[in-house]
C-alpha cells in the first residue's frame, strides 16, 4: 500500500495486464479497501504507456485531490508530468453533498460532462476513482456508472462478499471487463471522525483567503432552491456547468447574495449551485442542511 510517496505494490497488482484494458477504468470497492491507492497505481501504469492520461477523482466524501462535495478531473500535461495529481488542465463539478447517496443523479450528470471533456482533450486513458458507497442504493449507482462509461474496465477490490450483489451481473455484462482483486492486508481503516477531520482540513485550506462578494439576485440563475442559510456550501458555475469556485453563504438581501469565496473574478458566472451541506466557519466541519 501507499507509504508517503513510496508505494509497496502487491504482486497481484504487478501482474495486471493493464495495456490490454479498455478505458475508462472504474475502480470500485467498499470504504477502506485501498481504492484510491490502486487508482493512483493504475494511473502511473497508464502513464508509462501513454502521454495523454487523465484521473477523475469521483469520491465526493474522501477526495484524492479534489475538494469535498465535488468531482474533479485532472489531465496529464505531457510526458514530463510524472507526479500526482496530474498538473495539466483540470475541471471540477459540484455535487453539493459529501455522500453519493444524496447526490446520485447530479453526480452522474457531472461524470458525463467530465468524461466528455476528457474525450475532447483526446485522452488515451482515464482512471476513475469512485466512492466506497456500495450498499443499498450504492449498488444501483455503481451499475449506472458502468452503463454510462460502457465499454469500460471495472476493477473491484473485495474483502469478503460485500460486493457480491454488485459484481454478479457485471461478470456477464457485454461491454464490461471485470477485474477482481482481494483487499490487501496493509489497508488501514479510518474512523468517521478522521474522515470528518479530513474534509474540514480541505475546507479550511480552501477558504483561508476567501473574500466577501455580492452577486445580483435579479440576474443570477440559482439551483435548486433559494434557501440562503448562512454557511451553506455553494458553487459558482461557469456557463458549461464547471466550478469556478466554491463559496459559503454569508447573508442575503432583496437585491444581493453575499458569499465568502476565494474566487478570483475570472470567468463569467453562469449559475449559483446550492449544496446540501453547511460548513461551520470556525471548525470547518460540514453537516447536512
């Protein structure tokens, strides 16, 4: 597993015949299964073969390099871009929730738009790291992702039989190549408190240099509602729907919506997308509205 910048790679990973896989590649598994470490390993393996490789951080709760409540696509800049995350063009999509259970439909819309962006950039391969939501509605959501990207390769990390319901039809589904791997013993579990602390640290760093700005209520498209609870997490979206910046609601008047955001002012705001979370501006912990 991953130790700092070094990666101790299991033999089962080293034996993978990755050059024969059809991309995009979706990495799935329950929480604390080593998904993100495997996704990074696959990205590096693809970089050894291709120049134009992308990584889509699709875990809205425990992101690899994107912000919580978002999906983030980063593209490799060129052959000299050997680090992680990729340092080339990047785009983010605001889901507005730290769990795919609450943002499933809009999450799929975002994956579709980011995939189209990667296609327009002529990527040779794309690795998609998904969330650990694999029970209840998570099974149907993972099937929907496979359907969205099909034909594709799905790499599944399973500890016991927690993915049985999810994987059984995938083994027989035309257009899906399923690679099944065991969870490595070196995987370390993270508590709910550690996960909350990680998100809080991400928000704290992001909003460290935020300014207070007004937006006109009369000329702005606001989705999905007009609940301007102070501290509500929101996103300033471009005309294409990608994130210009995240923001926290400060206050509202009859004419203006005041936000706290690090937005630079570059780019035209196409819409204000309201999230399903409130972020405490002292602790930066997020809670459902």
